[in-house]
C-alpha cells in the first residue's frame, strides 16, 4: 500500500466523522495528530480536489453556512471498508515498533 493511499484514507476517515470545510480539516488533522501534521492550504485543497474528482467525497452546502463542507460518498465508504483491515493492521504494527523502542530506549 502506498503512503499516499494511507494518507488519503486517514483524511477520508476524518471527513467521514466530521464533515469539515477545508480550513476546519487542516485544524482537525493538526489536533488529531497532536500537532505532528500541520498541512496548509497548498496540501489540503489539491487533495480535496483529487478526492472529489475520484468520486470519494462531495461538497455539501448547508443553509446559513457559506463555507463548503465535504462528506464521503458511497464510493468513498466502499473504499474505506476495503482498506480498513490493512490500515488497522499497519497502525497496530507501527504501534508495536514504537512500543519496542519505548521499552528498550526510553525506559532503559
């Protein structure tokens, strides 16, 4: 699985949960990653355009809200269901590697 596919999936999961507008998505990524990831407009908006072009998300307008929010389409949900087992496995493996380091270097 390519790194770009993983990052797209993670962003799709965030969009699925929060239905954010672009600026809000940038802030959510920073918050969820504890400040480790701080994407700017030059990263987020081209990615949103690509996800929309691939039919994974769509823009939605809510009455009284002048900002475009994004939500995951049915095609996007199917993509997330397909990638979920691999992504969870990869994240668990990363945690295992981090735990190993923590036990051997931080505690020792």
